[in-house]
C-alpha cells in the first residue's frame, strides 16, 4: 500500500515537471524563432508582421514533431526505470 501511494505521488510530481518543461521548452523555441525572424527582417525590411506570425506558427509546428519534444517524456521513464532497477538489485543480489 505504501508503494502504491509512493507511485501516485511520484506520477503527480513527474506530471508537474513534465508540464513545466514542456511550457519552458516551447517558450524558448518561440523566442529563438522570434530572434531568427528579426535577424531576417533586418536583412529584408519587406517582411511584414503577418509573415512573422506565419514564420513562428510554422516553426512551432515543426517543433511539435521534433525529437526534442519527445525527449521530455523521459521525465516519466528515467525515474521509474531507476526505481525499478534499484528494487530489483536490492531484492536479487
């Protein structure tokens, strides 16, 4: 019973960390895209704010399918694998 309670608390904490990391990563990517667009706009002043919105939207759509976004899921896998390994090692060695 204690172990199940521990797992529930662990999953809640992992979910909070996952959401925070996802938001931070997406905001960091958005900032990078805005900076990149401003650098392009300095080279080509004909770019409009509508082009900026489109550029950022396309960049974030590309980010949504990226490996980096999928790697954030390791927040769930690594701690559970480590705990499982420790339990296995302690019980069978």
